[in-house]
C-alpha cells in the first residue's frame, strides 16, 4: 500500500510538472483552466453534438475536433492582442453581479482597441461569435474562428477566477499550493491553482477525467442546467469565486482540494454541456454550409 501511494504521488508530480512546463513561457496571467481543462471541455461537448452539428463542425475544422482547437484562442493572444480582454469579465467583488455597461467597456486597458471595444469581455464575445457562427453569409474563415473562440470562451467563463476583478482575478493572490510557493517558474497564485493546480492534483489522465465527468453528468442530471445565457454563466462563476477565495499568502492544500474539487468538476462538466447546446443550436439544424464566392 505504501509503495502504491508512493507511485501515485510520483505520477501526480510528473503530471503537474508536465503541465507547468507547457506553460513556462507564458506570462503570469490568466489562461483559464490550462490546456488540459479546455481539452476536457471540448471532449465533453464533442460527445453530445447532434449528427448534423457534428457534420458541420467537421466541415469547418477538418481533421481537428473541439478538443484539438480548444486552446487556439490562448495561442494567438500574442499576435492578436485585441483579444486579451475577451477571455474574462472583471466583475467587482462587492458587486451583486454582471453589468455589461460596467464590465465590458474598459477604455483604460492597455491592449489594442480597448478604447473602441464596447464588448471587451467574455460574456459579450460569446454572444457575438455565436452570431458569426450562425451567419452562413459570412466567410468560412470567419466562421472557423468564431467556432474556435466559442470552444475556448465557453470554457473560460466557467472558470470562477475569470469572472471576478479582485486582485486581477486571483493572479495577485499568492498561495502555498500543496506545500510549495513556486509553480513552475512563477510564484503560485490562486488563479493558476484554478487553471491547472486542482485539476492536476487529481492525478487523472484527460480520458479518465472525461469519464469521471460523464458519470457526474449522468448521476447529477446536470443536463437540466445546460440551458442558460452567458451572463448567467458569468454570475455563477462570480459567486463561486467569492466562495472559494483565499487571502494573499493562504493555502491551496488537501483540505481546500477536498472542499472545492467538486466545484471544479461541476464547472468543467457544465462548460462542456453548454458548449454542446450552443453548437447544436447554431449548427444542428443547418443545411449544407454556404461559403459564397471567393471566400
């Protein structure tokens, strides 16, 4: 038994190290769930698409599936700086909830086009890209990008730290994560713990995690909660962020993990379900894609 525990701990450490190494060149800012979490969400959604929606997704993405494109929106942030603010919504911690006028226009942000962008938040961007995906009169490339953004942003809005503005969504809250103050090349922080630390601590492979969430969806009947609007998703994440918040210097330890891993699982599962519903609504009843001439 001791040997089994030792091997389990070693495997968990190797898995966490691999995740951290995959992020080591990124700045210490939000990346939402990390690659593993986003791919899990894509896999949950992929298994729940209607046959028609699945066909149209393949026509747009080719050999890629939803999991394969799930981190594309993070990958392009360097070359598309105007997209930076589209990944989150900074709801003030003392607010009652999301306000589009307050939370989606941030003219003082230093990233490109923030002065002109009145939809500079994940809530509005989900709505916008849903409309683009549904528009068969626009270019195929626009629709491909819209689908990729949606796969990622639906995941983002379900990460609690992506819906609270306090301390840069928890990025400025330094924590001791499972006994260590360092996570990769950066100090551990609350946001990073929710991006990758808690998921990594399960010790599960992505396939095992998807199986775990499939069981959760069936046993908890989570599909009944799949129909809601992006603003509702953000408000749910905001309330959860306040619930799981710790002060600077606090601990994300075994006790924290046991208390809150169920929230991680539920948010990942709901993100996958809601992404599937959204794609089915847009692509599930369409005929053949119409791209137009020279597009």
